[in-house]
């Protein structure tokens, strides 16, 4: 049933988060909110690792996903947005990644696939390959995403604003 599907619940949690953000004036110090956000992130990582160790599965699905990833993510996002509203300033580089996030989202699979195929030509079957390649791919995804943002997304946004 769609209304009780775990992904629907995650979506509703995001909607409730937005309502709470705009309706309530939370007077908790930013430092405390950042600690709670960090604890939420740590709980998610711990829960994920426990899930993997117990089940052997790569990623939690269904209600396990909501419990292990959704609830801590909602808590973390809520605490970070309230801390920002209370005056905590996030680093400008993170804001720029957020601005380009749609382009990064659209291009990341193509980037990983293309550069992964190139890497496959030179790699050996070892964990060290992954340790080397994951940060390289991460940076390449950001570079391609930013290039797409600057040279495709922003010009199209300007054009659409002139037309509308």
C-alpha cells in the first residue's frame, strides 16, 4: 500500500521537518544542535554497520532503511537547519556543492561509470585499488557536476527566467 510504504514515510518525515522548521522557534544553542546532528550521523553509521554484519546485506531496505538511515537523517537535517537559522554558518564550499547538487546528481552515475571503466584497464584486484579510486571518483564527480552546473544548468536557468 502506497500510503504506508517506507519511502512514503521518509517523504512525509521530510515534509514534517519543513513544517516544524517554519512553525516553531527553537531556542537551543547551535553547539548542542551540532552535537545532536553528529550523534544522529554516528547512530546511522553504527546501525548500518551492525545491519551489514548481522545480515550480510549491502544496504538496508524497507523499514530497516527508515530506522537506520531515515530517522537519523531527519534528525541530522533538522538540527543543522535550526543551527543555521540560529546563526551557525556553514562553510561556503558546502553551500556551493548544494547549489550544484542537481547537476552533480544528474551526472554522477555517468562520471563513475566512465572513469570506472578507464580505471578497470589499470586496476588490480585489491582493496588498495578501492582506497585509491574512491576519493578520486568522488573528486571527479564533483568536478564534472560543477562543470555541468556552470556551463549547462546556470545558462538554462537564466534562459528560462528570461522566457518566463
